[in-house]
């Protein structure tokens, strides 16, 4: 998910490789995670930061592995704007070339991120059930199913960890699937509309992004009482509307 341009490398970056994919974590990523946390309890805040790190990394790994499936190597950047999977040029012999992929592949790459998070949440629930815990579903706003789980071991810390993992990977995954650009759902909507209407698909996707973003901003502010969600979707709706004015 690209909301802002990633910063250049610094000496304080955390660099490592997972599944052959380079990962760079900018120091301001940790600040983002702390800001998103709402607890004043240091242990709960630490759990939150770890869950955010793991969840966003799994999300971006989903994109990166899907890109690899279509012959596109990539690297992952975690920074103050969230996470970003950056495709790299492909080397064929001594020549460098870009891999050309179609709308169907773009849609699958976009879906691979949030569905990797859903898979992680599913594994967590399976682990809870296998170890004697309980798994259920809570309805957010009466319509959004959010899994909940409780474990009989590990005390409050284990339950906070499990609950946070489920919340972040399910709720954030559903939010990321909303047809709002540049979220993954926005990319899916754009390529789906381009397939259905190559001449006017982009304009339709931007209108969909503008309207959906505005509605979600209102829902976030009034029903979820989340200033962050209201600001995020309000900003994205405005950004989509500006693109409409500038391009059409």
C-alpha cells in the first residue's frame, strides 16, 4: 500500500532478507506503529508494535511472493507511510527488461497482500482451537465479522497478543480491500473496471474511490469514532477527486 513516497536509506535502517526477498525497515516505521497504538501500558504497546511489524511484513510478503510467481523480483520497504513492495528489473542473460503483466495478474498481486493477513489470522485461530482455546466471531457495527479468540494458557499477555493479531490482520485487511485508491482494493477495482471498460475504466475507478473514501471517512468519524480513519479516507477521497480533475 503506497500512501507516501518511501524515504531514502539511512544508517539506522534495519535490513534483512526473508525468503530471498530484501527487506528494509526505516526507523520512522517504529514511530508510526507507536502512534497507531492506543495503550499507555508499556507491555501492551510493545505487543502492538510487534504485531504491526509482523502483520505488515506478512502483507507485503504476500505481494512480493505473488510478484515472484509472475517473474518479478522485488524488495520490501517498511516506513512511516506503511509498507511498500517495490518491483525490480529482471535480468535475462546480459539484458535488463521489465516483465509485462496483465490486469488479471495485477489483481492477484493486489489481493495477495490482504489475503496473506487473512491466512495468518486463520493460522492463529487454528492454533488457538488446537490448544484448547475458544474461537468466535464479533460483529463490528452489526455487519463486519471480526474473529475473537481466548486461550487458556499464557494469561493476559497471550490473550492480548492473539486478540491484536486477529484484529490487525482481519480489520486492516478488510479496510485495505475497500475500492479506494491507492489501497489494494482500489487497485483491484481499477484493473477490473479497465477490463470491463478500457476507455473509461480509470475515470470510473476514481469516482468509485472518491465516493467510497468519503463514505468511509464519515463512518470512521461517526460510528467508529476514529479520527485516524476519518483523516485517512478523507485524504484518499480528496486525492482521488484531485486526480479526476487533473486527468479528465
